[in-house]
């Protein structure tokens, strides 16, 4: 395989990763979930479910899409699953305005260009 073909494959793989991330964000319910996580930090599925007013199966569907897109990470404590935003991934995707919605800690820290700081 030529060097250009390998570069094209790597570029295509990068495009696929971004496509998956933007598709995951192209849903109002998933944006709401991201905003809840941004404001509350690590959150139990039961707490997100209550705030969203959504069945556990529908919430799990949306959380899986966000997790598969590497936008959130899951940890387990006993029988409970907790989700947290993967801030590094979000930084790579979002404009300053959207970054402010999903990484509000940066506005307070004033440590990046996020939120016009």
C-alpha cells in the first residue's frame, strides 16, 4: 500500500470517529443528558432517569450511544452505574459557546478560551 493510501485510510478513520460523535450529539435528549452531566458531574443512571422523566431502557439506549461515541464514560459502584462527561473529547469537538454549556467549570477556572475567557 502506498503512503497516500495509508494516509487516506487514517484520515477516513478520523472522519468516521467525528461522524459518530456528531451523530451522538445530534439528538435533543442526548444533549439534555450531556447538560445534566455537565452541571451535576458524575451522575447515577437513576438520578438522570428521574431528571429526564425517561424510562430506564430509553435512557440506557441514549447513554450507550454517548459512550460508544466516547463522549461519556461509565464507572460502576456496587450495582449502580455512574456516567461522567469525557471533557477532553468535548474540548476537541465544541465551539467556545457550546463548550461553555458542557464544561462550565472552565468558565469558573478561567483557564481556557472556553466561554470567551
